C-alpha cells in the first residue's frame, strides 16, 4: 500500500512500545476494549492495551497462533464459551507474560456480555482497579444526557485517582481537534467509495478501523489517513479501482 502501509506499521510499533515501556517512563497502562475511544486515555498519559486488536495482531505475528492464551483463560476459570477476541490476548496478561497493567477501563455501549465479563474477570484476577461506563435503556433525552455526564465525570475522577494527576484540558482539546480532523478525512475517503470503480483499496477499511481504535486523536493516525487520502484521490483521478494499486 505504499506510504500508508509503512506509516501504519510504524504506528503499530509505537503503540506496542508505549505500553511495554510505560512504567519505565512514569506513565500508566489500561486494558481496554475496541468500543472505547482511547483519546481520553492519551490525554491522561495512560496507554491503551486493546485486547481485541492485539489478539488480531498476534494471530498475524505468531505462526503458532494464540491458542495457548485462549486456553490459559479457561484454565484459570474463565468460561470457554466467551468471545475469543478478548481471550486471544487476555491469557497472556493473566499468565504474567504481558506488560504490567495498572487498571481496567471499559464500557458497555457496543459490547456483548462476554466482552464486558472478560474485563471484569481481568480486573478481579489481576487485582487492579476497574471502571466501566454504562448506559441507560435509552440513549437520548434529558435523563440519559444527565446519566452520561455523571458517568463520564465518574470515569475522569477514576483516571485522576489512578494517575495522581488532573486532566490537562489544553491537551484534551488538542486531541479532540485531531480526532475531528481524522473523522473528516475518514468521511471523505468513504465518500470516494461511492464511485465506480471504487478508488479505495480494500485494506484501507482495516486501517480506518485500527486508527479509530488505537490512534484516535493522535497525529500519527492523522498522518496515515492523509497518506491514504492522497492515494484514493490519485486513483479517482485516473479512474482506476483501489485494488489495481496493490
């Protein structure tokens, strides 16, 4: 995929290095889910450890796969009928062969029961603090808005307590501005997908997904998206399908 692929691999490398060396640099780690936007964590100098994404990454990296991590979860008492997307990585941390974990931070919107239970189990087994965002039966309306605001304030208090630092609003604003820019580029790329033939390489959908999960609000993620958009525009100008460039 040219430049986007190289930038993407560099970002994955940085993502892994961040949480592996977090303790050495005086930062914190948080096990989290693909349904939780990591922007607020970056604003608090907390590095996300997204179980689902890492399960996929290990499947790519290890010829032997992640069966041993899946099995270890069951050996220590977690149900084998749970989703494999968490267990594919969770087993490594439960076995003590992953990076040190400071907290578990997850949410219920967008996840299934086995997802939510995986994070509750991880917190109990690893004996680390746990925070979970919930949602009421309806997502709109005055009562729902009040509930969400209170829930997010609770989460911020949790992060401030665990990190020992107050939220830097200027840093959060910078991350939010970057996140908005990322969404704008993603929307533009997806508009190009309406063309026939589509000038968007299929693998770019995977890049977009991972950027939202791993690099939301981070300049590195924006750089990947900008490089992707350049290729999409060039393909569209030539009237060729994205697959022809791979």
